[in-house]
C-alpha cells in the first residue's frame, strides 16, 4: 500500500500541572515557532522502564526564565494509534512538518512498534502514518535520523534483536552475548518529497574500509549535506549473536569520525585532530550553520560512559565541544558560570538539543550526574558560549531583524528630519553600535579505547552471522513502492531548509524486535508495502492541510513525576 493515513488532531488542554514529566530519551524538533517533544521515559534499577506517549510543545517566540521548570509547555494530543515510545528520532522536514521514526515501546522487546514512521503537520495539528515494510526496515532503538537540504531523511545504526528474549537491557550490562543484539549494516533513506523508502548497504560486499555500525551514537547533517557520526557503542568483530559467543560491546573513540556524503553517496572514516572528547554515548551533536565571519561547525553536548554496568554509568565531565568541519578539529568549550548563580544544564545525557534562530541551543530533559531526571530547559548562546539567565524575545534579535528595524527607523527619522528642517532648520543624526560576541575554547584529553580507526584491519562478518549484517546484495539502494507527493511544495521546502532549526536526540536504553532482511525479487519491488496496524490505505490520500481553529492553551509545568 502507498500513501499517508491521516488523523485529524486538536490541541488538548492539560488539566494537571504534572503532565509533562521529567524524563530521558524523548524526541524533540522545532516546527513553526514551537519546539515539539514526543515520548521519552524513565528506567529503574530493576530494568522496568516507564515509557510515555505524551506530546508537548514550547513556544520559543515567548519569553521565559531558563534553568527551572517552565509553565510554558502546551500539551497536544498524541497519535491516536501510536504506542508509547522512547529512544526514537524526531526530525523537522519543513517549516510545517516533522517525522517520528523508530524507537521502542517497552524495555524488554516483548512487543513491536505498530508504526515505525509517522509525520506530524503543525498547521492543523494532524498526524499521518507512512506505511513501512518491517521486513526491510526494522524498528530499532538508539538509531539516528538527519535530514538533508533535499528533504531526504537518513536513518542509521541502532540496535535490533534476533528474538524477544532476553531484554536488551543486558546489552548495557555488557552481556551483549546474552542480549543477541544486532547492528544493521544498512542506511535507510526516506524521501519526503515522494514518501519513498530506499535501503542501501553501508559496507557493500567488500571486506575493506569497514564502517563500524553503532548505536546510541551522535549525528548531525552539515550545511553541505554531509552526515557526521561520532561516539556511541558497537559490537566487537568476531561475535556470533545467534550463538551468544564473544559478542562484546565497545565504546567508540571520539577521534574516529564517520562521514557519509549524501551528494556523492560515499562513506569515509577519518581521524579528527585537536583535544579529543572522552568516549561517550547518549550525547547530542548539533549543526551550527555558517554565518558571516564564522565557519560551519558542530556542537557536541553531554553524554555518558560506563565500565560495563548500567549501575556504574557516569556522565561525561568534559561536557561541551565544537568540531570544526573545515579541518576536523575538536575544541573543548569552557562553559563557566558565576558562583552563587548556577545556570546551565551541567553534566547531562539522554537529553535533546534544538537550535533556534541559528544561535540559541535549547537543552531539554535528560539525566544529570546525580542520576536525576530533568524537566527544565536551558539555553546556550553558541556565539558567546554563555548560558542565558533569561530568554527575552524582545531583546533576542537577529542581524536581519536589527537591519530591518534600523532601516525603518532611519526612514522615519529622515522624514521627521525633513519636517523639522522645514520648520526650524534643524537636523538629527542616528547611530547604531553593532554587537561584539566573544568565544572561549579549551582542550581536554580522551580515553584510549576505541572502535577500529581508519587504516586498521577489520573484517565484515560472514553473511551467515548477524553481528554486522552483510547479506549479499548490490552496492546501490533498492526502493519500495512510491506513495503520493507531500503537502509542502519543493519551493517552500527549499526556502525553509535554508534556515531551519536543527535538533538532535541523545538516546539511552535498548529494545528488541524480530528482524529479518532479504533481497526482494524484481517482482516484489513492484508490489505495495503494508502496515500491520491498518487494513486499508488510499494511494491518493493526502492530508487535509486546512488550518483548524486553535483554542487557548493552558500552560503546564514539565516537572512532575508520574
């Protein structure tokens, strides 16, 4: 089947002040003038997670005080047929829409997500589902998703399981040989212009230049449509997940950077320079667009490391870094705060980071160094590297806005000057001083353990072993049946993509699902894919984009515990 299945939505006014709970591993993205956050959850010492299906949004055009529970969250209805979900990806694909992909609805893999992919339309608060063939695109936990300037979403990595037992929690206790976790050796690409999925093997059929597949890693899409992947965990080569032998997990060195060029469709693995961040997973990586006098760079924030046990996990103390994309050099950022006036997110993992107005990095939710769940919002100015003590929209003006106001004021002043000159011969001058932002950077050491670095000998596991899936298939992608065209025109999409807000998730725990990948026959490629949850689809179905009336929103605080 092809096409989208749409569900009309209206805002739901929250009746309680504790509806948006402190949590980790939600998905957050900026759409319109709001930051939307979906799902997330909490874990426990007995490995019984509490997972949510809540959907909240925050108006970033409204002023508020960061570093404390906010009253500015508005609760929206969740997807009618959607399960609870955490460890998923939420990405903005236009000024009006975002895509929800992957994740887990529990912590032990006893059931699967009904809809791997859904899309949310902001202008009329509606959800639609994208039919996805699960035999080709499995539901995975702790993967990553990024969108390029053409509207393609790239989903990579994450963990799936060969069966439903035992729980994938064991993978975090370094019992990878018991969890039977797999890292899929494929890149999944969703074209949001045609709503077509394509699947391409990462390492092809070659045993050279192996790209180590990862989970719980960090990723970002640069201005020139290159996908950057850092950190996370992988499975040591030589393991046999089905037989439960030598399937040890490894933390990946932050010196090793994986790059996928979406224009050339090529992979590379490079070694970064500078002061390398300590190894970590569940961090965020955010693209900072190139501005005048400033190169395109990435911001790494937070993360966690452990020595093989969930109970021994520790937040990264070297919290924030930048990666210069011109020379691939890491630099540590010293985020100082004034004594007695502690602001900022501090050590954090399992959080989200959303870039607003090209300079304000919103850090949301997550778990701190005391293993406490966070429900506050902090804002980092990436031009001055200062935490904001207040977010006053009136004073947060972009250069374009300032130029427009200056021009308007100058025109008005000129007219008034002419009038005054005609009246009494006097004239006035108008002067505006430009801002002078400052940056501070420091270096830091790194842990020696790592994934295979470029040039080291590595091997792809035999096709019969699922540790790193490398089933025989061509190096090019194959396609599922195309649905209809999207709601946004290509012109609108290109206009929005020029300055879209950037968002990145930092993930946490693991899930299980049944998993099989096969090379479809030529006849199979022409057949329609199906979604197990639904019985009928319309190939011509297109969501009704007519704006619905928006009632007044009641403000709630995201600081209650369920």
